[in-house]
């Protein structure tokens, strides 16, 4: 992953990730999530439409984000998981921990409501 694109749409922060989320770059994702929380973000979606792999290090960042948003009564979700990434979530038993949307549009609609 070379880049994290951040978009603020109607008060919802969208992090568009690309490539792999693993030990070499999960710290960048963690830092970005923390930066947005520090700046007052209380609604975030991480968009996986361009992600082809996530490791346990990447999953730890998502668990951290979920807990951080829960502490502040915020909303955190992920969207656009491909079949392989969804299997990783299922195998690791994390499907019920996260709010998962099929696509970004559905996630945005859910958080606006």
C-alpha cells in the first residue's frame, strides 16, 4: 500500500486503501485512524475496494479502530471486501465484530441515517 486517500463526505471520513494491508504498512493505517479521531472524527468507513490482502497486523488495526470508536460512541465500519478478504474475516472470527457493508454507498447511507 503506497497511499491512503482520505475523503470527508458529509462528516464521514472515508479511508480508501490500496494494495496490501500488512505488517509493513499497518502502522500507517493506525496512525491515520488515530489522526482522524484526534481531529474529532466520529464516523469512519475504511474502503477495501482496492485492497487485495490483509494480514493479522492489518486486522489488529481494525480491531483497535473499532474499540476506539466504540469508546467515543462513534461509528466505524468497513466496506467493499473482496471474497478473499471476507474469508480472512470469517476464518479469524471477526465478522461479527465489524460492521461490514457491501459497498461504499451502502455504508454512507447507513452512517448518515
